[in-house]
């Protein structure tokens, strides 16, 4: 099997999907309940719910671990040994080995990586989950509250000493597994006074925000959709904005309410700038907010993040 860069051919994707359909039910049965990434019936919000719950229960010291280049550094021989413990069919094993040994074409140079699984490939998520599965079980056996989504994981502890012990265990396991912890990104955080990031969210004390990068991308997207020279009716622009706003809220629906209030204000401000340019030839003395109040945009169908959060908060009492 050959890949142009790291993108699999249609044939390879079909073969890999068939492999996943066979081996995933076998391997998934072995996975720990605190592993949430790339698993049926589980998702990021399930992991986030556990994190928030443990923080509220007093697990305020957090081991924020970061595996350096995880997908590219998984030792293939050790991974195959682990697979053989659960899969005995020789044909399946041969196909998996061919997948791991595939060559890569990059800038007209073909080479075969000695480690790692190709990111973006259909088979990679289940195999990457399998390789970290022993860590999940080992941490749980020692009583640690670890939550993992793919290669992103945190351990929540009641004391700084407990967090130091957890970090030492992780460091030793990672080293023995042929992996590497990022030297500067891996740290122990007292969440009462410092923030830590997990799955796009930023946690600090009892406050939950989108990560700075996540929020910046959202603001950039709003700006991109509302240039001053944008054509079309406000209703059509609102409709396009709504697709972005609704999708963003679907994921970041557990943040502090001020985030939604500020983003609503930014969106309406951008639309007012657009309208002001259109009406520049016939200016009015009224301030922009009075000429185009919030109700004007609501009537045009613009989605309100603040109102969506209020409805969500009322309907589910903040549960994920």
C-alpha cells in the first residue's frame, strides 16, 4: 500500500475500513471506560463532563500531560506485539503490518517511517488507542483519576503530592513505551489559580472558557464573513453566520455566559459597520445601535449565542 504524502488511496481506505469493522469491536472491549476518543457512543463532551465533575469534587491539582509527536512516534514493533495479544488471525495481522509499513511520498521522495501510524488514516485511531490503553488501566489500578481523549489526557488529583506521584508514573510509563513527554507543555497545575487546557476548553477555578486559540479562530471567522464590502441582504448574511455560530455553540456550550454575550456583541458590531457603509450616502444622526438595534438583527434571523446558552442552561441544568 502506498500513500501520496499521508493521504490514503480510495482502495486503501476501503481495506482499512474493513479491518476496522473487524478488529474495533474486539479491541474496544479491552479499552478503559475513561478513554473517550474515537469510540462509538463516546465523545469529547463525555470526557469534559468527567473533568468538570472531578474539579467540583476537589480534584484541583491537574497533571496536564502532552505527548510529543505521539502518532509519529509509536514504535511499530511494540504496537504489533500488543495487537497480537488480541488478534490471532494471521491474515488480519498481515494486513495491519502492511498498513504500518506503507511508504510515504513526500516532495517526490519516497520513504518508509520506522515508527508511527499515519495521521488521518482510517485504522490509526483504534491502533493509537490500543497503544495507550495499558497506561489507562495502570493509572486506574493505582487509584488515579485520568481522563483521556486520543493522545490528549489529564490526571486530576486531590493534592500536589498525589499529582507529583502521578506525573512520575506517567513519565516512567511513557519512557518505557518508547514515547516522549513534551518537556515544557507537560506540567502540574493548581486549577484554583492557574488554567489548563483540555479538548479546546480552558479550565480555571469554577470558570470554563474556550481556549484562547479556539476563541481567536471563531472571531476571525466572524470577521471573514462580515467585511464592509460584503454584498447580499442582512438575512442572507445572518443565515451564513448562523451555520458557523450554531456549530461553534454545539461544541462550546458549557462556557461562562460572558463569552456568548461578547461574541454576540462582536457579530452585531460587524454587521452595523457593514450597514453603515451601505448607508453612508444618507447618514442619520442616531447612533448605530439605535439605527440598528439588537432586535433588528433578531428579526433578520441572526442566531444569538447568549439566548442559546440561556435556553440550554434552563433545559439541561448545565449537564453535558
